[in-house]
């Protein structure tokens, strides 16, 4: 099983995903360089693949450590107010003179709306979140009488149109061996993958049933993203705190809350 979005269920990761993360960090590095060379108010915006899952954007953000705001499909975009991304960017720029934003291509449908059009492959067309975000940031800073220099980078297919790195090459070898062993043992209707860091054979119907998966907006990966970027909590930590509060109420009342 393979998808650059890493949204296949059951398995730890799909082959090629970590190579894409490595390439995505190069785009982020370029955005940081452009932003820091255009201080004050330099902002780099990078749009990455991620139709309905934000794994690539999240992992690239964590690997880079240069990102100040990460937007993924699983977490709603809030523009203004205490948890708004625009006031957050103001604070970041005030503090260090520049900022870097990473946005997954499938983010923002709650503000842009879902498209009814489909492409030649039958996939629903996504709204232009990258250019829309760039325009909104520009307009916001202009409303504050502050001229922002925003550099927009869309590496698109470049993050997956490269040779596999050592980690993915090794993973592909493991998967190839496992597939050959399964076929020689007489198994059919299965695929192979890593699950809990072990090579396993998985019935294809079970894999299809568990896919596509999404990034857990109350899970550890997203919590790490929020901690690294210091961005406002819109879904992740707020929901975790609410869940903790609900559990405390349930324990106190002895029932469902």
C-alpha cells in the first residue's frame, strides 16, 4: 500500500512518506530563508500535499523546527480572535521579525467551502488554500498599516518525485521480501506493511476497511506540533482538556456526562 498522504490504516507508514517529509523540509527551509531575508514582516507560506490528512505537513513541521504555524485538514482554521492565526502571526513577527507557515492542501474547507467539481481521476477538487491564505495575511497586515513581504512556495509533486532516501529504500526491501515470502507460502488477497515496527501480512479487505485514516487532532503528534510552533490551540489541546474535564465529571457523578 502506498500514498504520499500516509493515510492508509493499520500500517505505521507507507513507503515513500519519509522521503516526502525530507523533501518538504527543504521547501520549509527555503521559506524560512526568504522570510528572514525580508525582515521586518517577512513571512514564508508553504503549501504541501495532504488532501484529507495532515501527516505530511505535521511531520515536516516537526522535522524542520522552523515553522510557526501549521494548518491541517483535521483542525479547523480560525482567522481572528484569541485563537486566530492572524493575531498569532502578528505576535511571531513582532518577536523575531519573520514567520513561516505550512498548510496542507486540504485544509480550510470550513472557511472556503467544499468544491463540487472533480478532476479527471474522480477526486474532488480542492479550494486554493495556499494563495487564499497568502492574500488574507497580506490584507491583514495592510489593515494594520504594516507592509508584509510574503513568499509563497508550492513544491507540489516535487516532494514525491525524487529518489527514495535510505530509510524508504530499506523499508521497500523489507516489504518486497515479505510479499515474496507470503506468495511462496500460498497466501493470496493480502498486502504487507509495518505494524508496530514489525513486518506483517494484512488481508486487503481489512486494510481497505481501516482506510483512509486521519491525523488524530487530540493525539500526541498534533500536540507536538502545537508545542513546537507555539500556535493557538483550536482543536488539539482544548479538546484534550475538555475530555479530561468530562472524565473527571463522569468519575465524580458515577455516570456519563
